[in-house]
C-alpha cells in the first residue's frame, strides 16, 4: 500500500519497521470487508505517518509503503537514525516499542 507523507531522504537505506500488538489493528483486520479494508489501510497509513513524524526530523526519511498484513512499513533512513524507540501507550493511536530492521 502506498501513501502517507513522503519526504526526501539523504543517502538512506531501506529498513522494515514492524509494530507491536495494536488492538485497533486487530479489530479492523478481523472485520475485513470492502469498507473494512479501506478503513484498515487508512488507519495504518496514518499511524505509520504519525510515528515517523514523531521520531524523525522532516526531510530525513522517505516512507516507501505500509503493509496491512503485518502492521509494518518500509522507510529509507540513514544508519544513524536506526535506534530502538520505546513509546508509552496512549489512545487513540498506540506507539509501543518499534524496531527498525535493515532490508
């Protein structure tokens, strides 16, 4: 799935980001229908965009795609940007710990 805020990265490499358990993701995924799929796509794209905007400086990354099947996304970032970011859970969007995995 394409979408979201895309900003130019400088000399980045593609990393995969996999999110921890999210009850809203699980609810939307289990209620899949034509409208449910669109809702899940929109929810994940927005959640992934908000996470990137929260942890990375604008103009330092490029979001390539969001995955619906695993609640994850691909992002081009530099090696220096790859760190573990713990987040407290807070509704409506939860950002539990994430880990960047190099492709």
